[in-house]
C-alpha cells in the first residue's frame, strides 16, 4: 500500500511534478525476491478437471484477439472477427472472446464483423507501439478510432518521459487521451513493462496510470522482447487491489504478449484470484492480449470434452 492517507488526498498528488514525484517515489519499494517467489509459488497450483473446464472457458471469454501487423487486410480482420464471435464453429457453446484488437484504420471493418455479438472492438492508438509522436497526433489517432466505433482504446505511454522522471507529462497525456475517448470508449494504458527496467518503475507506472483515469492497466505491446510475465502481472494486480482499497475505484489489468498456452492462462487466472480477488475474474476487469493463445485454449477445451486432441486443422491459424 502507499503511505497512509485519506482517499481525498490523492486529488493533490498530481498538482505539480514535485508532488507527483514525491507520491510515486514514496510508494513502498518492491521486494523482487519475494515477488518472484510468490508468482512462482502460485504458478504451481493444480486445479481439478471441472475447475479446469471452467477456467478454460473463462480464459476464452477474456481474450482480446489481436492482429497488429503492417500486412493486415480487411479480409484478415473480418476472419478475425468471425473467429472472435464463434471461436469453435463446431461447438456453439464455446464463449465469444472479449474483443478484437486492431489498428484505427481497421476499426470500422472489425465493428461490422462482430456486429450484434457483444464482442468489443479495441484499437491501439497514440502512435503505437513506440508512442513517439506529438500529443495532437496521438489524440487524432484516438479520435479516429473512436469515431469509427472503437469500444476500447489501448494507448502507450511515453516511456522516455517516464524514465526521465517527467511523470506529470505522462499523467497529462493519459488524461488528454481519456478525454478524447469520450463516454463510450474505455481506456487501457500500456506501460511496456519490458522497457521500464525495474519492478519499482512498474509499480509507479501502475499508480500513475490509475491516478490519470485508466480503466485498465496493461503490461505490454507484444512488440518487445520481454512482455507479460507472472511477476510483473502480480505486481500490477497488487496495485489495482490497493488502489481500490484506497479510493473505491476498480481498475482492470491486461497482460499482453508471450501468453501462448492454456497452462499459462490458468496460472494468470490463479494470480488474479489469489491477489486481487474474485471481483476481477470477469472480462470487464481482466483480459489477455493474445492471438495464438486462443488456439491452444480451444484444443484443450476439446480434449476435456472428447478425451482426445484434435488434428492440426481443428483451429484456424492466425
């Protein structure tokens, strides 16, 4: 937890660079050995077959099915949308995914592809993945996506500004992006934890994002070497838990990149349950940023139902 203070005191911590720096650097330092040991311990938990079936369906419902490539075409995005709506066309009891995530210019295509299904359309913005652009360019990126129908915006922070200690600049950009989202789009704030270097920085970034109004805090873009890991996700789950205890405001968490198997996904769900609690075991508050993960979840789901693994053509290759 941060230094003891009434929730109303948080309104003053963003008044200036110095007050924000004082607050963020006043957060307790992270015990790296303890954090990694707890993440590893929780990762060894075993669950019964019935609980595994529930966990697989829950994980499917939490996937943000993603394509963020320069070679994306309308046809590829339509196929992605169809898969999000009916992940297993042979079994209509399979849950839909939470969302499809695309670049702003593909939002309208994705929106049409998932129309009427309840699947959300998320769009990366703010000069993703580097975030190296003027604020007006970033805001134009957001407004384009929202105007095209995006339900969610995944923004990247200016890691250079953050690492230089210019916390108020990062805060002000998040606030501006949140405003550009309007009332209809939720905001996920991506830290790129692999570039923040230390657990202390990840904790500070988590609190900075939440203070600025993030609806979700997200580990990574999936475009760097180190993406979501159990320790950095555990740290972010602790942050959202403590933020709600202090302010009453609940914020979601989205690990992204590097989560490829059902076993991995279930480990993350255990982290959620044991750290933040059951209130976060819902796709309104927890997501997986992934593409290949869904394929393994579907194969494991069929294995539980039939006792055998499917052939290589059972799932589509993204």
